[in-house]
């Protein structure tokens, strides 16, 4: 059944490119002009030229010695030098005067805190501010990049990121919320205020007088810091997923939200959604330059442009469909919503399941602006082909063949729908243990989570 032409919140994001860099498991984007430092879980760092956002070009690579997989998590740049942080691996300084052949010139870890976990660094003047979780924010003198010295440490509970702005340092302190320090003398900083936030703060962006905080499952907080000694929480926008990174330009706020990119704007001290795009990747980080959005999506680097879409624009409610266990001879059915988020009719020209195990049904070949239709997916495990990508062809200019990932019965290991094995687990936030028998007949979710 088609749903009527009531417009959903504007999507307004046009896909410019999807790139496979020479590294992958992309973790972050540090943007400096038209150049970006993009670290990966595997393959180390890529330095990328973004002067043409539709055609990103890798300029150079770097893998840190003595760090697991050559991995550093976040980067900052000052002049001819870049500074990468690697949690327990400390901080590395590389000479990037020749971008095609960066050279490590220094490695630093606080000798007084050997187990410090260095997260996102930020630079202002000749000072580098490194978030170190419970070990505080370390301020380093980088006047001589080959010989870093400690200026001071600001106490924190769980610092994830810092953002210096003039005489102020904004600190993302996890569940402790926002901290603001006076750094007019970086050798003697002091805290001037703190603010409880809607969730655990992981990242910050600043556009005077506003500070934008990525607060995880709670979305994004809008804070007025015009009086830094008394910051005011003005609004919270609860995004659809998990807001891990946030970036701001003159008029836009971009959020990496795990399963999509969301674009917000400030209107009368409130946040409103003006753009959203699910490209099918796992969104780890975001950067913003004017109306151009850069997204690190684990396997791929994606660029998009914000602006009103005059033509048709195809969107899936999900980009990945995963079935629970289906027994031989049986069939299961799931549904995905296809929406035309543009301003011209969307014409469906082709629908290819690519596998006998998956059959697709769409009740229409055209959608008016704002109109939606159900795409029904039937799965029958006829043979061993348990995953494929379906392609929906249309007159969408930026995705004329939009992909939808389909997965059925795994050929290995347990999956939803299988009988639960017997287990006995210690209760983390309680006393005693929990076992299969005690949960029998009750809906139960056991979640295991890890993160970079």
C-alpha cells in the first residue's frame, strides 16, 4: 500500500562519492582545509586530498611503529606536523612536509601516567590538548615538535575530546557532562564551570555562542556558552541512533549517528532536523566543510552535499535486511519502506534480487514526492546462497542503482531463531548468577558490546 504524499522531514543530502581508501575500518576524520587525516583500524592512516569532494585522492599513508596494527585513532595538525593519538600507544608526531612520505619524528607518553589512554587531540597555538579519559586532559608544549613537554593536567572523570577556543577549553567528559576550563595561561589552567548533559558526551563542536555535544544514545545537546561560567542547556535533539561525533559549519550541524548521517540546524535556540542519509555503511565519524559532508563509514569513505534536491530521491528505511533462522522448506518475510524524499516523481526501472533464495515485491513502479511503498522481501533457504545485494534501479540521479543488503541463514555459528545453549553468567550489576533455566519463557536480551 502506498502512503500519501505527506512530506517527511527533508532529506536534502546528495551522494557525491563512495571511496575505498587504502586503509579500512575507518575510525575518524580530522579535516584541515582541503586535507583530511583518516585513520583506520587496519592499514593505519590515510592522508586524503578533498579539494574535489567527488573524487577523494590518497596523498600518503602512515603506520605507527609499536602500535597494534599500526593504528592511531585521532589526529591534529599544526604547520608541517601532524599529531596522532593511539590510546595506550601514546602520541606520535610525524613530519608531513612531504605528504607522500610522512616521517615519524617523535613518540610521547606521560612518564608519570604510563597507562594513560590518549584520545582526540586538539591544537591551539603551541599547545596540544589531549583527552585521556580518567587520567585527565594533558596540555603539551609543542613549540619543538621533536621534544614535547608537559605544561599541565586538568582533572577529569572520562575525557573523550577537547576543543580550545581562545581562553577557553571545552571538555567532553563522558557521563560527567561538559567541563569548561580557563586556559589563558596553559601552564596553569583551571575549571570554571561544568554542566550535566542529556547523555554521555563523546564529542563537541563550537559555533559561537553555541556548543554542540554528541551525547551518544541521547543524540545532540545544544548549549549556550556565551557566559562560560554559567553554560545553559537549551535543547536536546534525540537522533535515531547513537551520536558519536559532531561537526559544525556556519549554518549546519552534522552528526555521525551509527546507522546514518543526520543534519541539524538551530532555529530559535532549538535543534531541528533538516537532512538525513542512510548510505548503508556503519557511520563512525563525520566532518563538515560548508555544505559538504564527509563520512567515515567503516569500510568506505563517503562524501555528500547538503541542499534542496529538485529531482527524485530514493530512500530505504533500512539498508540491511537480516532474517532469523528459517528452516528448510519454510519461508519468512520482512518489509522495507521505499520513500521518494525528493521533489519530482521517482520512477522504478529495475529490481534485481540476484539470488533464488530471495524474492522481492514492490507494488508500484513510481512514487510521487513524499510517497512511500512497502518493499517485501521473502527468504527461502533453497541452497547455500545466504547473502546477496538487491539493486533497485530508478531515475534517482545520485543512486540510480541503490543497494539493499540481504542476509539469511548463516553457514556458521548460532543466530537469532536457534535454540539457546545452556549458560551460567555472573551478574555484573547485582549478586549471584543468571542461567538459561531461570530465564525460560521470558523475553531476554543479552547484549555484548565493544568499541574502538
